[in-house]
């Protein structure tokens, strides 16, 4: 089975149809996705939450990334074939993979400033690629 056929099957699931065919499904999931990104981004980009008396930022990070992946998967399922054909979506996936690799490399605790700069740059480009999906 090709990736395009697989995307067609995902798009034909009841979850996908429920989201894409309802009046409020896609906007609600999209809004939850943006809120999850804000939650996750806050935990990743603002490590100073600890100083503001958050005892443990890790649960915020885990919750945020879980919600981002869940809502992103739901958005993908609603139009899997269209996303599969989108160059901006493919760029976004490559950038997310690079972010993951950078995070693994950063865990070695060498060149922290470089990894931070790379991470911030990649996240900014992911945001632009995400917005480009809607237009290209």
C-alpha cells in the first residue's frame, strides 16, 4: 500500500469525517491544537517557570506535547490526502524531525547555546511552515 492510499484510508475514517464534515469540528480541534502549542511552547521556551513557583515543568511539557500530537493527528486525519500532497506539510515534518534530533544532541550537554539557537530557529520555521499549509 502506498502512502497516498494510506492517507486516503485515514481520511475515510469516522474520526476524520466527523471533524471535516461538522461545522465546528475542525475549528475546535484547530483551536485546541494552537492552545496545546502555546502550553508546550511555554514549557519549552520559558524554562523560568520554575522561578515562578512551578515545582515541576516536566508535567506541563508532557501534557503539552501529548495534546499537540493528539490534535495534530486529528487535523491530519481530517484531510490526510491534501496534507500528503502539501509541500509545506512535508517541510514541517522534516523540521520536526530535525528538532527531535537537535533535542537528542542537546542532551549530551555540549554546545548548549548552539543547540538553543538551532532549536529556536527550527521552531520559528515550523510555525511558518504550519501557516503555509493553509495557503499552499
